[in-house]
C-alpha cells in the first residue's frame, strides 16, 4: 500500500498546484474539488472515516459548490477573467512560512496515542459509543456550539447582498428547469435516497462514523436539488417557519447547555440523560445545518431584483 | 481454497477491465474534438468502468449487504452521470457547442 499512499500524496500536490497556479477560475475550482476528494481519500487511509466524510461532504462538496456559484455570479456580472494568475510574492512568502511552521509542528508531535486513551476512559460517561461524537457533542460540545453559531453568522452576513430590500423574497436566483426534463426527473428520484442517507448518517453518528454536519450536508444537497429542479419553491425569510428552522438547532443546544448548570456546569450533561440529550441536539442541529447550508448555496434573493 | 482463488481471479479480471474502460474514457475526453463526443466517451466508458469495478469488488464482499451497497453506489453514479451529461450537453447546445 506504500505505492498507493505515495501516488495519493503526489496527486494531492498536483491537484493543489493546478488549483492555485493553473489558468482559469472554473478550472481552479474543479481542481479544488478534486483536491478535496483526494484529501478525503487520504483520511480514509489514515483510518479516520469521520473526518473523511466531513471533508468529502463539506470540504469538497459544499465549498466546491459555493466557489462554483461565485464563479458563475462573477461571469454573469461581467467580471474580467484574469489572463494568467500573477504571483503575489508577499502572500506567497507568508504562505510558505505558515506551511513550514505546520510541517515543523507535525514533525515535532511525539509519536503516541495522543488523547485517545483519555477519551476512551471517558466514553462510558458520554452516552455515545463513537469517540468522535463523544468529543464533538459532549467533551468539547462548546466548540460544536460555536461552530453552529458561526455557520448562522455567515448566512446572516450573506443576506445584506440582496439588492433593493428584496431580502424577504425566496432565496437565490430564479430556477427554470424544464418541467418534464432530466433535472426534474433526477430531482424526483434522488431526494428520497438522500433523505434516507442523511437521516442514517445522523442516527449512525452515535456509534459509527457520521453526525449532524455530514447528514445535514446530504439533506441540504437534496433540498437544493429539489429547488433547482423546480419541484419546490426556494425558502424565503418572509415565512417564520424557515427562521425557526435556522435557529432551533443552535438555540436548543445553548438552552440544554444552560440547563447543564443544574447538574454541575455549562454544557455538562448528566450521564443517565446524555444519550437522549445528544440525540435531540443532533436532530435539531441537523435541521438547522441543512437549512443554513442550503440557503448559503442558493445565495441571497435575486428573483425580487429582476421583477 | 479454490473458491478464494476463483474470487481473487474474478476481482483481478473485472477491476482490470474496469480500469481499461476508465483509461479509454479519459483518452476520449482528452482527444475528442467537441463537447458532445467527449461526453459520449466519458459517460459510456466510465459508467461501464465503474460497474466493472463494483462487480469486481463485490467478489471480495463478506456479506450480501456489502454487495447491495456497491450496487447502490453504481446505480446512483449512473443516474447522476446520465443527468449531468444531459445538462452539460444542453448547456453546450444553447451556447452553440464547442
């Protein structure tokens, strides 16, 4: 397998170079997605399927779509495509310095099991069997709570881009798929499967690789597909139900964290209730993450500006 | 013992053939002159190549559930590739084709 790993490393470096140094923005994004898929594969090789899932769904998939959307918007706005990427030397030097520091940091980590034994020791008290979920939703729940709030803040930062007070209109541009076309057919076939996979990923997260972010991304993709295929209307902030869906995950997480003060501290879950609390948080967090990510991909309302 | 050997043989032959189809599809993508023929090469060859890879891997599966998962992956990839090929070709048609 050493040959495979070395080939994988070489491909990662090639894809990264092509994304940064190659001509054309569209091509750069395509290579960025390829890079993400290869990185996900390398996490599988390192025995970290949780990180691999997150990288494939969020790093390659979601970020790739967001970048593709940005390239499309730039083209529609008539922005000039830079002829050839120029090297910005101060930025290049700073990047090389950061990379060198990271290499030094990785090399200076003493070989050993890290924090795994401590986590394994705490595992029976966390309410879940998957050590990754135990860290994310219990031992270091604080980080995950802040992540979900950051996601919400990013979406709120996107809305001011809606022009002319159109921010209550349905999100994103107007989609015009042929009513009986391939996209409409695809949009009817895939979402049931995606719904099953998304819900399974969240449920499985308690004992196997999976979780709210991975499941939420799959559900968001299914939702965006339904909207692009013209099967459902894009969500709009005029409807309170959508605002509720955005807020309920982080809000419930925060409320249950505050409730933990009764049993010993902020975000401390009593051992007997931990499994139930974590599942409830994950369910509602998945809903909020799915809606937030879908709205990010759709972008600020554009249909109102056209009318 | 013989069964294991046969399984290994089937896996080697099928994944090898799958890789051959991928190679052919990639050659077509790089060498064919316009969007439509490139799509033709890519989708047909890669879908068949993935099918052969999945079939080859299915001979190494320990349970029927694993076989079903491999089949589902192939079916979903077929569906997505077919749809995307249609969308790309329609977009190329609208823009006058290249």
